[in-house]
C-alpha cells in the first residue's frame, strides 16, 4: 500500500505537476527543516520586526506560512489575530500546534483564497515569487487591507528578483526595508503600501 501511495504521489508531482503534492512531499521528506535552524533567524526576525513596527498588535494574514515559523518569532501580545495559509496540508498540520482561539492555520492557494479581512498586515514570506501575476495578486489582496494597512514581502535575492520587485513596485511603494544575509545568500524584506 505504501509503494502504491508513493507511486501515485510521484506521478502527481512529476507527471501531472501537482503543486500541492510537490509541497506535501517536500515537507514530508524534511526538505524545509533547515528553515528552523539558526541561519534563518535573521530573515524571520526582519519580518517579525516589520510587523512590530508597522502593524503593532495587528490582524495578520500570512500567505505561505509553512510550519508557523514566523508566528513563533512574535509574542502573543504582538498581534490581535493571525491567519496563516499554506498550500501544503503537511505544513499546516505541523502549524496547528501553534493555533489557538486567535490563531488559525488553513490550507489554501494564494491566487484563489477567499479574503475576509480587514487585515493590518498581509505578509508574503518567501512566497510571492511562486505566482506569475504579482501585481494583480497584490491589487486583489489590497481589498482585504485595513485603511493604512501594509504588505510585508520577503524575497531571496536571485537573478529574477529584480524583475519581481519591479512588478511589485508598479502597484506598491516601499515604506521600509531591511536586508539580511546568511551563508545561503541575501533576503530583502520590504514593507509596502499600495500606490
């Protein structure tokens, strides 16, 4: 039975290009465990600092929350409510450990998520580059932002990141930014408001 399940998973990931299956597999085999290590602390701390400064005690929507690592960098008093969304059921299953009456984690896809809001901050930690229409995505999500609310976007610097930032900046302007580094490279975390 496990062999059949593994074969079906492989076909979904490799042949059918099922993104949810690919992410579930990666979490199941521990591909993202390194994110819990000390090398990632500065990147997560930059996102947490941005939330503290620009949405203190706010209502937060995190898109691409994985196993709830960002929430763990904040004290409960530093947010009013927290909704974490990820494509992977396995990641959300692990994130549920940190759920409580003010914190909810759900499985969802960022381009089709039903937005309730309003949120004081919507954060995309290393997730916005997994969609192709970033400007359209931010315009859609802006309807769920409280007046004066912010986007917080963290992106790992690659050859493509300049184009990604250019698209983001076509609809939003930077309010604040922080650069962090580790042995893997550089991240830029920006706080943005819609133009």
